[in-house]
């Protein structure tokens, strides 16, 4: 079995408190990208109504396969994926993997996010979630804030200048999405207005915080570390179930 990522040497699996975060250009794809996908991915790609969305899907999944293949030292087209009960994609045993590969893959956790023509792939040694949003105005911003933010977050957003509230809301929203993805659940499993993630400062590195675990409907969700990165046009949040302070190694930083 050749090394993944075009014959490059395998990358080390990140330790639990480190997340490797790769910026993905989703503006184009080609036949080589499509050939990397499995039948399920190709069927999903074919269902997109607009070519732009199809291109972004194929590009995201092909690049994710190459990066994961390189971390595992396996051919990217041989990777197999499964989903959790809540639909979160996870790595399964790769086709033709050598003895011991299953244990190695179990140590690699990934999460993929995209917004417009940009995506990010997080690879970690612990449960991880990542969410990206492009900065944009909202016609119904106040309604979104009231429906999805905690009382303390609503008060913090109300204290921002009107022109900064959309960016502030997206900093809160991406932290909540990243947390839910790290927990392996979806929107609706935990009420977002009861999930307090705070409002990080609008700096290039907005700061790191902790999200205490919680019990909801009989399910226990572990403590998380949260980190939010904000550029001029993007907001990216990362959540990881690691006990130590979270470190993120960026490959392709947010534009500033």
C-alpha cells in the first residue's frame, strides 16, 4: 500500500491537545478528484442541482481524502467512511489496509466544514468539531439572536455597535456548531439557546475558552475546549474534547 497524498510520507497523528487545520480551495475540481470518491460520494455529488455546489462538494471530499490518506499512510481512494447514529462522518477500515491499520485509523478523528468556495479540514487525536461561516449581513439578525443565543449572549451582542452584531453572532454560532459536531450530535439534540459558549473578542485570534460538559435527555456530553479565529471575511471555530489547552496548527490561515 503506497503512502497517501501522492506518495508523500505519512504525517504523524496529532496528539490529543493539537488540531491540524487545513484550508481548502473549493473553487475547482477535475476528473482526478472525482475518481477518488466512492460510489456514495459520487451519487451525492450527482444530486446537486447547481454545478457550483457539485464542484465544491467534490473538491472538499477529494482534498479531505488526500490529507487523511497522508496522515494514515494509505491510498486516499481506498479510505472507507461510516457515520455515527447522528450522521457524523467517521473513518472506517480502509480497503486493503495492512494489519494494524484499523487501530491507527481509530486514532485519527476528522471534521470538515465549508462556506462558499472555502473549506477547512480538522484532523486530531481526540473528538473534534469545526465550523466556518462567511461574514455577511442578515435580514433577520435579531430573530436569529433571540432564537439561538443564551440570555447572556443576547445581552453581550446587544452591547455591540449595530454594524458589528452580525460578525458577533457568527462568532457565537460557529462555536455552537463546532461544539455540537465535536459531541457528534446535530442541531436539535441540545437547545442552542441553552448552550452558552460566550462571545469571544473580535481579534485575529479571538481567544480560547472552555465549555463545561452537560447532561441533556439522558446523554452526557464531555467538556470541550473552544477556539475561534476571525478574519476580515470569515469566522472559524474549533471545539475539541481534550483536557489540556487546545493548540491549533493552521495550514493556510484565514485571510486578514
